[in-house]
């Protein structure tokens, strides 16, 4: 599914030198490497404040803590996403309100959000799934109307750009009140270990986020909030600073892979290729197909036998996970989420794929469907 070794080898000399420099400097926590990455990420995202932290899950947790949400407050979140989003809501004693997603883009819509709002709703977490932005403008009209905070889960879509109707282009993560991202190795901007970041354009929130990420400390040994210990390693920051320079190039490579697949599968009626959200670029964290007529698992097995890895993101709606039974509530029957969990299949997509791999995968997918008809 990924080729982290191949990607490393292309930037090895730069990365190795940066790591050596960190070792020599011995400033392993914060220090110049973290500050440099923070500044460069701020300018890349076009956001005023980036607060680096230990991982994407912490980023989401710290964001919810900084908004001052109280036990019992409701946070609207899609049921079709990675567990972290709902987990932190539950962990803080808040009520996750799990909602369906759009069947084409896999993201929240304004209608879905509005239907879920009650007097207890305080925030929503749009997850920009698989590499493209949620259609934020209509959602922001709803959140303004009800005075709700927006925490973007941008773990999968760093580098994507959303265009508003007035032609304003904003990078995902810099749209809502707070944006959260992850530098888990397989993410589009991946570290060589764990890492994450929080961003905001609000100075007051930025101060609070920064304090909470560091034991709620306002100055050394003076604690204003109950916080956590969540720091980005200097070594990871040094690696990320280098990879950030290549992030747009990485996205272009992923888009080329997606275009290849799109063309190869265009004629297969039982496959739905990824639908593009018209207002967003797509950085293809995943290339996710919808497989018709209950053939998903058969296709997965067929490809597995030919040595082609595939993944199911995600096999079970979050509201049906054992851990969340009796937690929060769901809105409606979440039939789309249920259906997607039965029919989605993600193909290998990464920065190191070559023509030979692509044609082998495409040929085998086509062969499977030729046999089916
Ligand atoms: C990866 C991911 C996270 C969590 O990131 P970690 O760095 O692994 O904690 C959160 N949300 C989504 C949608 C993700 O894909």
C-alpha cells in the first residue's frame, strides 16, 4: 500500500544530514528544528499559528480541550472515519453524535450536519476523508447560524485546497476554528515515527492550544490549565521540514496514479471511481473504489491471490464498534455508512508507483470484472 523505503531513498542524503545535525545539536525537544518546521508549515498552509504535537489523535484532543467543551456537550462527527476522531470526544466525556456521510465524497454535508443539531451541540468535526476537502462553505453557514465551533480533521488531506464561491482558496486545516493533522508515516506528509499538528488563525486559541499541549503551562512551572504532554520530536520535525518541500510534488504523483486508475476503470460498470468534490483539489491519501453487487470481498481476495494488496477503509461504522456502544447517539440509520463499509476498497497509491505496477493492478482488476460478466 505504501513504499516508505523508496521514498526515503530519494531524499536520503538530505534526511540523513538533518538527523545528524539534530544529534549533534542535542536539542531533542523543541529547539530550532521544531521552530523551523512550525514556521514553514504556517506559511505552507497560509495559517497564522501552527502548534506541533505528538500525533494526530492528540491534536484532536487538545483542540477539544481548548474549546472548553464540557461533559455532555455534543460534537457532531461522521460515523465513516478513523476511530481517533470519535475516541477523543468520548475520552473527554463529551457526547459524540455520529452522522452519515455523502455517498459520493464520503464527507459531511450541510444537510447532514443541520439535521443533527440540538440545544447541546457545541462543535462539529468535518473529516476531510481520503484526500479532499469537505464542502465547507455551506457547512459554515450552518455553524454560524447555530454558533458552533469547527475542528477540521485534516489527517488525510494535508495539502488539499478548498475554493470558496468568492474564489478565495484556503488550504484544508486552515478553514475552521482549529485544524488538526497527523504525520503518521503513511500519511501524505509522513514522519519516521509519530507526529501531529494543530493550526488556527485565532491568537487566543493558539495561546491556549500551545499551553494545553505543554501541561497547561503559561510559564515554566506555572500551570493555567490542565493539559497534556504532547510534543513533536526534534528529529521528526527535521525530517518533516525536508519532506514538506516535496509535499506538492508528492500530491502530483498521487494524482497521476489516480488518473491512471480512473482511465483504466472508466468502462467497468460495477466500479465507482472516486468522485471529485468540485470545490476541492484531491491529494489522494487513498484511492477508494465503490464495488457494486456485493463483489468487494471477492475482488479483494482475487487481487490478494495475485499479490496485490488492498485495504478496507473502513470495515465497520464507528457507531457499531463495541467501544462506542451506548456512547453518544447516532442520527438516523446511517445506511450510507453501513453500505460504504460493505463496498469500499482502497487500492495501492503512493509516491513511488511505477508504470509496471500500475498496469499489473489495472489489468487484474479488469480481468476480475471480465470474468464476472
Ligand atoms: C491518522 C488519522 C488520525 C490520527 O492520527 P495519529 O497521528 O495516528 O494519531 C485521525 N483522524 C484521521 C481521519 C486519520 O486518518
